[in-house]
C-alpha cells in the first residue's frame, strides 16, 4: 500500500508542483508558431511527453549502469541530454508516420516539442528527486501530463487574448507572458505554500 501511495504522490507532484516552473520555461516564444489548433497543441504535448518519458527511462538505465563510475557525477548532465537526443531519434519515425505532415505540426514543430527546456528539465527533475527507477519514470510522466495541460491552457488563453483589444506595447509575447505568470501564480497558490517568515 505504501508503494502505491508513493507512486501516486510522485505522479501528483509531477502534474501539479513542477508544472508551475515548466509551463513558463516551455514557452519562451509564441506557441502558435508551430500549432494553431487544439489538436496540434495536444499532439505537440504528447510528443514532448513521449520524448521526456523515454529519455527518463534511458537516464534511469544509465544511472544504474554507471552510478559507481568515477566520471559519472560530472558527465551525467551531458548523458541526460544525450538520452533526450536518442529518444527523439528513436521516436521520430513514429511521429513522422503518425503525423505525416498533417494536423498542423511541421518538422520544426517536432524539433521544438522534443528539444526544449521542459523536456530536459523533466529528465533532470526526475533524476534529482527520485532514486527509485519506477518513481522517477512516474514523476516524468506526471510532469509531462502537467506540461501538456499547461500547453492547452496557454493555447486557450492565447486564443482569447487574440480576440481582445490589447494595447500595442503589450501585444504578442508580452501579454502572453503576463498571462502565463498569472496562471502560474494561480496554480502555485492552489497547491498551498506557506509564506516565508
């Protein structure tokens, strides 16, 4: 029973807690650049999730193989990035076959979904927070679910903002970053953190 509760806590922590940071880091540019539909945004999120979870599986395997090696500590960050790259290369034919140039997701969109700060951040957070392989993978899955939900929220907000009369200095990315900041504060407040004393 304790193992099951640990798995669910890792999943919940990944979905809610780490999403506050990752949602802001993911969109350093206009999210509508690669997908203009909800389906396309969902597909980009699922691609991000697939690459992040598979990279975490590879990172867990590497950590178990080389944890006792002398150079593992300084080289693990580069090894985790290589896990992301290998995961994308393994999954790319599947993505290309599934999307087949349709659904509003281009090749640049695939690269953007796979190589961004969020994917690498998910792998780093999973490996830093959990020593258990199962919990690290479940945590990565939770972060990916939360990130996909954040992408959909940001897409919905960006769509609504485009229908509003926004002052010219705030048009585009500035108003989107303000929206993401307010959304992140709302999610952060819902989790129930204490103020520092």
